[in-house]
C-alpha cells in the first residue's frame, strides 16, 4: 500500500495497492497496481505495543526495543477530500496474529527476522 500522485498529476493523491503474483524479495516491484481511494489528503498508521500497553507512531522491527517483534494491533487512518470539499476520515484497526518470523521456502524472505 502506498500513496501516489493521481494520473494527470496536479495536487491530487490516491491510495494504491500493489498485489504481486507471488511474494518475493522485491515488494516494491512487479505485480498489479490498483487505486483504492482518490483525493487522499492524509494517511497515518499507529502500532500497538502490548509490552508497553501504548500506541506508537512508528514501528521498526530492527530497533532494539521492538527487535524481532510485530505490533499486536495496527490502526490505519485515511483522510480524503469529499465532493463537497470537506475532509472525511476513515479509521480501521486490525489485530496482527503473526508475532514470529515467517519463512517462505525458496524465496529467502523472512517477514520478521529472529
């Protein structure tokens, strides 16, 4: 998922999803891109650290205090510009059930290294 300029340029932004045919070591290459939302003005993520019982603005599994761990929950807040010119916010929270490394045979890909 990523935010990119809308086709035709200008100040319009869109939320995009790239879905690869198979998971590999190059998640930013290949696959099919799809527009999920138009007129995006903001996209924020928060990550719930269950060891501290608090939400964090950033998550880096290579950082010492978060090393080898994934957050318990992720909150996604998307803000778009409605046709009437007002901003609309959409919030979704999801639980991450995968807490340990995921090895995909034959790819050398590890989701969260140990």
